[in-house]
C-alpha cells in the first residue's frame, strides 16, 4: 500500500496549510512531515488506508474545481483556502 504521487502532493500541501512558513521557520513541506504521514499510514488497516487515499483524491478534485489546477500549484493563500475547506468538512 502506498499513496500515489498526487495523493502525496496533497499531503504535503495540507501540511503547509496547517504549518506554513513563518519568518525563519520553514513550511512543513520542507520537513519530512509528508514522509512520516505516509509511513505511518502504511501500518493502517487496508480499508482505513483506502478511505484516506480516496479523501486525498477528493481534496485534489475540490482544488481543481475551485482553482482549476492541482493543489501543489497553489500559492499559500490557495492552500489556506483548501485547508479551511478540509478542516470544516467532517467527511474529509
């Protein structure tokens, strides 16, 4: 079990949405946050992993519908918008 490249990029972008760069502090994507998440996810039951993978695809589809581009192409403001959408949606 592993995430697709696009799903991995969604994880990285959401990590930046939660922990963006601040002054000399780098964004979460500059740290191994996404790698750690993906590694931990590999220990989950297959159904949980697949549900998470599906949610990551949905998040990217939401991004495409709002911005017309994949999440990794968004600026910090766009990522903040998507992070807010995700955090307010109990299904995601």
